[in-house]
């Protein structure tokens, strides 16, 4: 009787364990399918953005550049004492601003520079651009090689998240000094952004995810899920930091993201 009981108990345990494993496997397949669908949607959006940006650059950009060139000729041909000079100069200034803004929009829609020159040079360029927007400047350092590359879509998402983070930082934190560090650690590519502005904590970030309805946060969240990335916010007495981590596919990856020690 005892032997029969143990046999039945063993079979029941094995059956229950099998059901649990099957359930976990089903949930994992479902999660992977959801990620595949999300990745397909984001990739389709990226392709559409590429198409739109190319049309804007080739058509609208060409028209504005031609108008800008012609207006320069007009301004140069008008006597500075003429009543028309100020109006013509104002029109030229508006055209100049429009061309600069258009280029900024196009470059923001599709990271052409990233595709052409790679991750490291793109971050150096981003640092130079950010440097012009903060009083104390922006400093970028890196320990990765110049020819370092992620898988293409992973690289695009990682860099696009960075653009959103920098945009949010300049818009809401209003820092006077920013530093960016790009490195690898424990099987992760890690970007650390430190600043002396108004910082948020990880709890604040979690709250914003649950209550804010901005497209920027939604974009960051979707991209993080696709590349299995993580964000860690930290608030200090003076400023704070945000760390973006993504697992490297060709290295030994730990189960959890290890934060940089101060």
C-alpha cells in the first residue's frame, strides 16, 4: 500500500511538474510572439519614417535650399539703407532657421549618421550637439572600440532611446553640465548619463510610466522591450543619473543587470 501510494504521489508530482513547465513554455512563446509583433510594428514605423524623411529631404529640403539661395542674392542686391532691406533680411533669417529645423527633424527621424559612421562617432556627435544646449557643456567618454557594433536594429533602438533621454533631460531637468559614458560591463553595453539638473528616482520613473501619456515614454518602453534593455534612474543631492543597459548577444550575459558602483 505504501509503495502504491508513493508511486501515485510520484506520478502526480511528475504530472504537476510537467503541467507547470508546459505553462511556462506557453507563456514564454506567447511573450516572444508579442515581442515579435511589436518589433515588426516598430520596424514598419522605422521604414515609414525613413521614407518620409527621404521625401522631406529630397523635395521640401531642395525647395527651401533654393529659396534660401535666391533670397541671399536678393539681400545682397539691396542697398542696406533701403526700406526693403530689413524685410528681406528677416525673410532670409526665417528661411535659414527653417532649413536648420528641417535638417534637425530629418536627422531625428532616421539616424543616418549612425548607419554611416557607427555608434561611437554618433555619440561623440550627439555630445557635441548637446554641448551647445547646456551652459557648462557636455563631456563624452567611452571605453569601447571605434569599430564596435551591435546588431543593426538593436543599435538603432539603443541610440533612439538615448536621443529621447537627452531630449527629456534638456527639456525637464534643465542641467548646466552633462556627462555621457559608454562602456561594456558584465555582458552589457552600458550608457551612463550624469547631470546636475532636476533629477528623478527610479520610483518617479515607475510612476511616470503608469500615469504619463507622452509618446516619448511609450517609445522608450517599446524599444526597451524589443532589445531587452533596462533603465535605472538615481537622484542625488545635486543632480542625478540615468543608466541604459542592453545585453550583448555575443558575450556571456548575467541574469540581471549589474549597476555601476559610484
